[in-house]
C-alpha cells in the first residue's frame, strides 16, 4: 500500500446498489494499522450503503487508483478510535459514528 498519510481526502468509488453505476465521493479518510477507514454520523449515506451492498470499492488518491474490499466495522471501540484520529482535538470526535474499513489490494493503477 502506498498511502502513508494518517488522515487524507481521497475519492471513494462505489457501485450503486440500485443502478449499478459507479459513484464517486470525496471523503475524509483515516489510515490506521494498514487499513483505510471512512465514517459518518449515520448509516444513511449512499456511499455507505453502496459499500455494504457491494464491498468491491476503489480509492483515488495522489493520481493513483487502489482497489479494495470494504466491510462494516462492528467493533465500537475501533469506530471510536477512528473518530479520534479523524477529528483530533475536535468535540465531534466523541460522537458515535458508523465506520467502513477498506482492505486495499497490493496493486495500484494510474488514475484513468
């Protein structure tokens, strides 16, 4: 994996659970223990629902495209840790959040 930053803003690409079309969204992400994490306040976002429905996702960062598998984090203490890393020193770091963990594949491709 070539992403070194602890906090960064990549583009997450998911496949639409209803349309089957590719959806892109720029999000804050956390790189923690070799995994990439995305979180949000509630599980009602399309990107979140899409990643649960079809875990094959892509991340674009620094003009490179990475493939990976997403899964919902069920460990509340891990979700809390991700919030602390995502929002250091901010009050919202204490809010309960839903979290997606992405395990990247070893290969990266140039962004098309």
